[in-house]
């Protein structure tokens, strides 16, 4: 199978996500594409709007105990726990490779503490990185992650500290596991976010009735896939009415039509996540689907779709 590239079109696909120029509005959702090496036989990573890396911490994290992945109706659960080899490995192996491919790179930044987020960014400032995605929304770690993203003062503190550490585009990834997503989005914007990405996974669980035990060793995990798209669309739409910074929409994006829905709801770009596990060429298929829609509808500039929902 040859590495797939998007088909040629006269439609302008270039979008600007908070200072990050993307050749098209499609990137990968963190944790579903590694840094692209494993997928490079299937898709031309340089043809994507950007590659978003798996979450990276200052030092390596082992992740959670197994079993930590479970298939559920119309989606999946994961409790990987941000397993990664650390920022030094990312800088020495993945980032140089991505630069050689000519791919725009968004690094997903994770941490157990406020200081660790800053230290990861500081360690990456001399590396070929185009933007940071600050992950304050992972439900599968006991410190940092979602615990920061559900509390307005914590959001304000971590985003402010990260903003002080870099002049590069700063995207803040939000958790849907809150009462009012717009409150969190406003806090991120006010603290210096150039864009927000949403949603991360919903918190869910599965039970093995024969064993009468949870399927996941950690009991709960992040729920993703097509089933979460209605929730994600609602939150993107709500936030687009609340903040002025661009939105990176995600949650169940499988087709070009899904992507167009997110853009009409207010997203500037979209991320493809769980679909990559089912179809390793999903990202390019989504780009082609956006092109198909634009050509069929007589849309010459994909930016005309952003927030064009008529209510």
C-alpha cells in the first residue's frame, strides 16, 4: 500500500490555527498517531495540515497497567496513561524525522505538575516545533491532566506559565468532563491561549459481566470514537460563541462530512483520532472528503465554512 496523499484541487484549504499555518485543516489527535513514523507507509505525513505528537513529559512515563484498551459500541476506551519515553527521546528521534518529512508539528505537552509543563516547553524551545498543545485534559493520570483542566484557577495558572515560556502558538486542550466547557475555554483564552482544542475523551467504563469485574485495570478510561461526536460538536459550537481564538475540533471525526460539521459549528481545523486505528489512511480520506464537499457545494475557500452554521 503506497503512502496516500490528498487529491489535487483548486479549493483553498489553508487555515490559520492561532498563528500556525496549516496547508489543510486536518491534523492527528494526540496519542492516536504516535509521531507519524508508524503511519508513514500509509499516508504522506507532510501532506497533512499538521502532525500532533503523542503527549510528552519531561521524563518517561510507564503508563497504566493492562488491560488498558477496550472496544465498546461505536467507540473505544483507553487508559494508556500517557506512556511515553520522555522529551529527550522526542527531540532526538521523532522531531528530526518529522522535520525531514516536511511536516508541520504540534507537540502535545503533558505534566504531573505546573513546573513540569513549563520544563517540557523550555526543553523544546530549541527543537523543530511549530506549535504546542498543552494537555490539561487527560482522564488517565492521577496528577496533572484532567485534574488541572476542570478547575478555572488551575487552568489560568498552567496556561499563564506556559505562555510565559514560549512565543510559539499555544493550543490548550480541554476536557469535556466539566459542568460548563465555556467557563474553561474563557479561562484558557484569558490566560494566553492562541487556540483551544476540544474535546479530549469522555470518562467511561466497561464491565465484564462473566467475571463481574471492570474490563480496564484502572476501572475507568477515556471514551472516544464516533459515539462522542454529538457531544464534541455541541461543545465546539458553544465555545465558538464564547471565545475569539480559533478552535481545533475533535471527537469522532471519521469522514470528510464529520470534519465539515465541526467547521460549520465553529472549528478552524479538526483532528482525526480513533479513526486512525480502524483505517490508517483516515486522515487523508478526511481531507479528500472536505475537498469533495467544497467542490460539490461551490465553496472555493475552506475558511468560508468556519462558523457558517445557520441556526
